[in-house]
């Protein structure tokens, strides 16, 4: 066996240092290799997760599955979008499509179609793709059966229809009318459309009225950058 040549200076202490360095390099070499591989894998997975966020399907995309409907037991309740459910309007619940998406629903058993606006989340039953309002279910003749095989064609995102809600941005709600008025007066210097909605108990300071939720969200973010917490609410 050939021994490691000792340096000309430094004596035994330096030689021991060289041997220790060799022992460390033999351990750190493979260990560092595996650590590096793990770090690369973690970075790759993180990148995939962030880049893999699902975008809504393109307009014109057709989906299929089983539809159901919901009615009297939910009528008048708040939907996931914030507006109140009206079973006599042509609306529907979908698990992922953005609110205010227009979808053409075709009953594959009788070829009847209806156009609905997504304003809620659901169905909460496996293997069902959409929950229709009572009016929409009636339009494609699925009230009796309760479910139907359907195709869904995406027509438009961020749609405004006759029964679409209106949105506003609420900046504050006060029991004290004077405090609400002071905030409203201050906001009107920048946002002249600021109003106070008064129901007798609460004085709500609200800015604007929008047909599209995305427009209201843009204002909410603008107010947030100014240091004002706000939320988008429906006003009808």
C-alpha cells in the first residue's frame, strides 16, 4: 500500500490534519451528493406545483358528466359567490369554474339545452359535474329523474346577464352614524361615488357599483394598497 506522502513542513500535526481532511472528504462526498439531489428534487416539485396551477378551460371547451339540481331547501340562502340563490333563475353550481361563467348545458338523453351562469360551488356528490337551479333543470326536463347525463359547453367568462348581481366594495360598517359619515367624507375626496348604506342598525360605507366582480376586486386591491381593508359584497 502506498502511504500518503507527508508535507515537508508542519510535522505530525499537519499530517493528522491531512488524514482528517481525507476522512471528511470520503464522508462528505457521497453525503453532499445525496443532499444536493434532494434539494434539486424539492425545488423541481415546488416548481411543478406552482406552475401546475390549473387555469380555467378555454371558451368553447366541452365537458361531460352527470348533472343534478337543487331547489326549495336552498332558495334564498347565500351562494358561495355571495349572492342569494333564486331557484327560479338560470344559475348553477360548479366545483371549479369561475363565478359568472356562462355554460350551455345539454341533456344528452333528450337533446334539450339551457344556458346558465355559475354562481355557486358544488355538487358535493362524487361523479356529478354541475348542480342546476330548479328553473334550469326544468328547462332540460330533468326535474322528475333528478339527474341527467349532460355536456357542458363554456360560452363566456365574467358574463353579465339580466339577473346578474351588482357588486360594491365595503370599506367599513359602523353602529355610529357619525363615524360612518366621517369615513365617507374622507373617501369621497378620492372616490366621489362613495355612499352609505343604512339598514337602521348598521351604517355601511361602500364605494362604487359594478356589474362584474372582477372590477370590484380591482378596486378592493387598490384600497388595500392605500392601507384600507375592504371586502366585495353583493348589493342585489
